[in-house]
C-alpha cells in the first residue's frame, strides 16, 4: 500500500516537473497574469467554468480573486459561472446543459473580459460552447486542459495543456498553475509605487 501511495506522489511530481522545465509554460504564466491585470485595470472581469472537480477548481480560483489570496485588499471582479444553481438547473432542464455557460456568457460578458475554462479532456461540450460564445463577445479565452488540449486547443487564445492524460494529475496541476496566476495578478495589480 505504501508503495502505491509513493507512486501516486511521484507521478504528481513528475507532471509538475515537466511544467517547471517548460519555458513556454513559465512565459505563458507571466503573460496571462499581465493580461488579467490589464483586464482588471480596465474594469473588466474574469469568469471561470468547469465541470465536476474542474467546477470546484473554477470556483476556488474565482474566490481567490473576489476574496483574497495573500493580501488584505479590495475584491476583484471574478466569478465561477456555475454558482447560481437555480439558473444552471433551469437552463439544463429547459434547454440543455451544453448551452448553460454559453447562454450566461451571452448575457453578462463583455469585450475584453477573460474566460478561463477548465476541462481535463478539453472536449467538454458546455465548455466548448462557452468558448465559442466568448469568441463572439470578444473575450480573451484561456483553456486549462490535459495533454492534447482537445477541442479547446483551437478555441483558446492561451492554452495550458498539462502533459498528462490522468485526470487527478491534470487537476492537481491546474490548481497549481491557477494559484501562481492568482499570486502574480494580486501582486501586480495591488503593487505600491
């Protein structure tokens, strides 16, 4: 049993080590952070979407912006699109779950807002439709996926495709990448001087 546990930890470290050694990932983290700071400074918002564990990660990361990360500071306009259960269940029932995020984006998003979609496969139909709607609205799209990028690869202005096909390892890396962005954005947006 202990060898299995150690192997799981080794696999998680291996995926993160690949990200650490990928200079394009490091540069992308820096660039996305600057894009988000600029969006916030221009009165724009950041919206998050995901399903299952990725919905939990989307909500977690949105809360780091609208609440706080390290600094005691003002809230930043960030929201996870699935938190209104009355809306979500009504749209899923009356239309389809596939359009739940896209419909909300059409109603509340604006040009220059940022959409971050988390999908380990990159093929979640409701995230794909959300990214299509975001493109129509002139939003900046950032995909968090697994190794291939799936359909989100073509729809993302910026893509973090974690080098793994194992859902838990991908999600562990998504939250790490998201936390890095949260820290950089918070430091840069609220920098004194």
